[in-house]
């Protein structure tokens, strides 16, 4: 950097330092990334603008930044905190989006030398108290650090327009040529006021802090009966901890005195619960194998850092003992230095939390936070675990060899170290993951997931539908889905109950029937072979009801592909059937007038028998149906069949109450969704009612269904209109046929064909001969209108 450009750069830093100070932020200048160069009290002593400018002018590698923690915004709000989210990789960006429930909200967004830094404000009362930072671990395993500084001493973060420097290992800083830059549209110029952290994210951070505290208590309880670990009898070095120290500080950008590396190393020592002597010996070996700390920390200062790490809520003290005991690697022997050996390491590491599902050629990962298994076409979770752990596991096995008293010579150490390094390579990881897919311990059939029809996943646990109670989520339940709603209180679904009362015109019998029918759909098994046909013209509540239930049931609900239940000249793609796999509440919306029901498919999809289908570009597989089907329509489809196989399935639910336009509530759907937790409880009540006493079909449903059947069956309609019982009467077949043909032509019905078979079915035992004519006894025409040919 030339003298002139350095002067321009310094002036730019001064301008931005003044601008950020004007927004109430605690601005600091730094030497590279070391704000400590401003003095020992850099976190607590607020420098004047003149002091900042003087430091910038005298520094050869100046930068500026701000502190997380308390600040005084221009709007005068009290108790405000600067919150910063650090993102250093694509995996961490994915985890950050998960923290924010999908997309990053408006914020001050700085692109750093390695990633991104997002800045927000929040009320201190909404955040965990007395914390420097909170870590959020995404479902992909990546961890995002959120700096909050509510303890008063917030961390320093470099911001634009600073240059990016890295430590030269000798107390100085080297420019990388990169620069911190504001993302377009996300700078303090574009967004003058520091944006507020979303409430739900602040709530998550509080919950994470509480979980950290609880986890720490549990670990401390586990440690009560465990002695602190000692190292090798000759050197005092704990090889497993040493490997972890080296692995987690590799390529670390340290501050000038080396204190950042020291802090991280002592976190590893705390996790391994090392004795004082073992921690000091391991740290000394670490310095010999890497780079010595630039400051000569005394043994007392080093042990002070160890005690700080053990007390930190962000450190799982003793966690390495509990979670990664050497004995779990190889109780009596070491694994091979080969791809097969690495596969064995991976299998032991995942401990059943990742499975390969051959039918759909996907990987399933258990997510403890949600209690669900997540499917992915790529083994990203396994690759991530391999990349983060394989090398350390190989080095830990070498420590096991020491512990077992094996003859460990220099050549063996070299072999293990070389293989450990190569295990972090792309090719080694790829081959280990590929072999893992064929390992019997890693494979699990698709049918094993969601196999208990009476378990329903929810965000706050697993509902046991048989007992109507909430259980704790667990891996063995093998659930892949969850409702969107929590399990609430049915009595509090007041707006929803009002809506049902209006929709069904205060008909409590129909409301109870719908509750049982919808409750039945929570069960992942076809206990009833029915197809409810929910019929009625628009503005009658059908769509509102089905959209609400679909939203409440979340992953368990799905609309059917268009036209799946209607007849077509073309065969449907088998992926349409595959879309039903694992679903419970499925509904079709058919609005075309004159559409014909695909009766064979309806029978197959509601019959309870196994279905065969395939996903796109995947093999065919067979599954037991878990879904309940509903047909929502403005025009009842035509049903040509007359057999009981189709009609015993049809249940017509008529939505007759049309809401006048001036009385329609445009906010109704959103108001109902406010009660989603309680609506789920109402559905569970309906499920319990069904299990106790069945569907109990109301007379209204039977009547509407009979009318539908009669209208769909013109022969049946003709016979009911034209013929009546009459003791001693007789109707000749040819006369009935003549009247049928005339009636069908007059009414323009679809079937004007032979009627003889239907007569035999409709009047069993009445067929006879009289005066040489075939016909039916004890029958007569209703009136003279039908006396053709008589």
C-alpha cells in the first residue's frame, strides 16, 4: 500500500468511525484484528474521537469495528444491545437461514474476508443475561456464533471499510488484499437505523442459553464420579486432546499475543477434563508441534484460562469423555488405516443417527432438536461429520494404542499421522461415505419410517393417538413429519368452533361427524374404506375448512395431483401415487362439471391394500397406505358403476350454507390460524371419539349419498319413478324395456342400453313367465304415463 493510498484509507476509516459513533455504537480502532493495541481497558474505556483518529494515524495496519453488547441508539431507547451474527462458510450460511426460519431479514450486512457479519439491535431483556455469545447449531451440523455481550464486555468485530489482515505469526499483520465491504442495500447509509432482531430469533437464543445451562448441569453431574484425565505416563501428554487442539486451531487467525489460540486449546482441555499437569504438558507439546504463543503465558495464567473454559456455558466440560470415549472407537483393537477402516469409524461416530434408505436412494439424518428424521438425496451430513472428525478419530486411536500399552514406534506414529491428514481429503471422505451406504448398520428400509400409525409428530413432542397424550420425541419413533401446530387445548378454538357452527348451520350432529371424519385422518392407516365427497357451490366454507386443517397438519397433509381421481384416456405417472407415501390427510379439488370419477383408482386408493409406486428416476417400491382421501368439489363427479364396491365408499357431506358477500370475512383464514394449536387438539379429540365409537354416519349423509347414487344411476332412478310394488301384478320385460328407452331418451341420460341384467339385480326372485311372456310379478307401473306397450 503506498503512502498516499494509506492516507486515503486512514481518512476513510476516520469518516466511518465518526459515522458509527454518531449512531451510538461503541467504536474501536485496532491493529489488524487486535483492539488490545489501544490499551488494556479497550472493552470498558470509551475512546474519544480524537483518540481513535490518533490511533488510526499511527497504526501501520489500522482497522475499525464495533463491540457487541450495550449501546445508546439515537432514538434514546434504553437497555439496547448490539447483536452480531458471524458466518464463515456456506454451511454456516445454511444454518443461519435456519436460525432465521428461511431467509436473512433486513440488517447491516458486512462481507468479511472469510464470510459475512450481520448486525442487529435487541432489547437486553429479550436476550440471555450475562452472556458473551450463544451458538446455534443448524440441522446440517454447522455452528453459527451470535455475539450479544450482555455481560458488558462485548466482543470486537471488524467492519467496513477496513482492510482484511491476518497474523504473520510474529506479532504483526499481513494484508490479504481483501476488504470488508457492505452488501449492496444493507449498509448503515442504506438502512440508517440498526434493524431490530426478530422476536422469534431472540426467543431461540434465550432457549439455547437455557439448554446450554441445563446441559452443563447434566455434564457436571456426570463428571462427579470421574477422575480428571492424565496423559501418557512418560510425557504427560494426552494425545486425543492434543489432536483436538491441533485440528481446531488449524488456519486460525489469532490475535497478536496468541491468546485466542490459547483460549481454544484450553476449551479442548476442559472438554477432555484434563488434570492441571496433563493440561500444561499437552499445551507445551502443542506449541512444539505448531507455533509457540507470542506471549510467554505463565503456568498460572494458562491454568486460569482452563478454569475459565470449564466455567464457560459455551463449553461442554468433560464432553469429550462422555461423547467421544476412546473405548467407543475400538475396545480391543485399532481400526485399519484404509477406506474400510474409515467407514467403520463413520458408522461408530453416527451411532444410528444417519441411515441410508435404498428404496429412494436417500440419506436420513436424525435431528434431536425437532425429533424428526430429515431425508436428503446427498449425504451432506455424513460428509460434514467425516470432514470434521475422521482425522481426529485416527489420531485418537493412536492415543488408544498408548493407553493399551502397545509398542508404538516412530514409524507407527508417522503412519497414523499421514493417514489422519489424508482422511480429511475429498477422495478419502468420498470413498468412506460411498462404502457406508452398503454397510448393513447404516441401511434402513423406507417402511421403517413413520410406521406406527398411531404416532403423530408435533413441534412439542409426539402425540400418542391411542392414549390422546403427548410423549417426548425420540429417535426410535422414526418420524419424518410433524404438524405445523403445537398440541393445544380444544376448548380454546373458539373462532374455529363458531366457524363450524355457521358452516353447518348449527347442526351438531354434522359437526361431530366431521370432527370424527377429520380425526380419523390423523391415523396413518386406512381403517375405513371411504371417500367423503364434500359438495357445495362457492362461499360455503369448504375451502376454508380444508385449508385450515391442511395448515394445522403440516407435513402430514397434501393436496392430490390435479385429476388423480378422475377418469382419463392416459395413464397417470406412478409418481402421483408415490406422493401419497407417508401422508395422512389428502384432499382433491375437482371443479370441472361432467368429470367422471376413476372408480377403479378410488377403490385402489381407499381399499387399504399395499400400493406400488416410484419416485422420479427411482425404483418401484411397495408401501401400505397411510392416507385418508377427501374430495372437495363444486360439481359431483359422474359415477357410472352401480356395484356396492364404489358406493359403500362414497359419503356425501353437503355444504349448504352460502355466506352472502357482504357478510364474508376476508381475515377469517388468518384468524383461524391464530388458533392452530387448539384446532389440532380438536382434531385429536375427534380421533379419540372415532376410536371409541366409530364414524357414526348421520342420516343427512346417508340421504345425500342415496340421492347422489340415484342421480348417478339412471336405471335405478327410472325404476324408482316408474315402477311400484303391487301384489298380484305383473310387468312384461319388453314393456319395461320400452318405457326405459323412452325415458332415457327424454331425460338425455348417458345409458340407453340393455336393461335386462339390471332388472334381475334389482328385483331378485320376482322373475317369472305369464301367458308366454317373460316378466316380473308383484309389480306395476306408477301411472298411465308408463303404460307403453301394455
